[in-house]
């Protein structure tokens, strides 16, 4: 009986080794093609996101999805302005009393990357990291910094004060009060 268990164990190890070898080969091929493409770029430059920017309808749909996740299915006065990530983040950081929760990966976001800053009113509660025993961040204003090409949330916050969207650029009302 112990021999059968040993044979099964060795077979499983062989199968796993084969799968790992196949994965390494695929990753190696992808890395080689990525390295060749990166070698064609100038050092110290990053290529901008490819593809068209989101339409206002797509921005609205993304905003409403994130509002529902924050326990507000019907936000009011949904407004949006387009600008750079750095300018949008400065507006969000300038809000006294706001609880800012950057999304994963924002540290690498380019300052000049185009984004949409969406501001909504309602009763929002973020499911965000917090100290043990602390209440979830909540407020009557929710802001989202959305990547203009992908809709990925580069940052989010809840608070009681609304950032001055017109400082970012022309403001469009997506949902009226």
C-alpha cells in the first residue's frame, strides 16, 4: 500500500512539474516579446494608454456601479469633469474631512494621465481598509477618479464637502438633482 501512495505522489509531482515548465515557457515567450517592444521606447518614457476615451454614458455607468457598491443605488447630482490625474487628486486631497482611499496601483499612475473626476451625492459607505473596530468611511459626497481610457478607479473618497469640479475643467451633469 505505501508503494501505491508513493507512486501517486511521484505522478502528481511529475504532472505539476510539467505544468510549471509549460507556464514558464509561455511567460518567457511573453516576456521576450515585451522586452523587444520596450527596447524600442526611449528610456524613461511611458507610453500612454491606448484606445479611445470613455464616453459620458460609460462614465455614468461606471459611477453608478461604484455608487451601488458603496450602498447607494440612486445617487443624486452626479457631475463629472475631465483633467489630469495629478489635478484630480489635488482636488480630492484638498477636501477637508474627506476619507481618501486610493485604489490599488495608484502609486504608479502618471501625473498627466487623463482621468474623469465624478462627484455624486447620496448616503455612501465605503468598504475600505480601516483599523480594527473602526466604522466604515461614510458620507454624503462620493468622488471617483476614473481612468479616462479604462474606467479603472484610480482613487475614491467619501466626505461631506464637494470638490470644485470647475477647477478641473468644464463640468457635465450626468444625473440632475
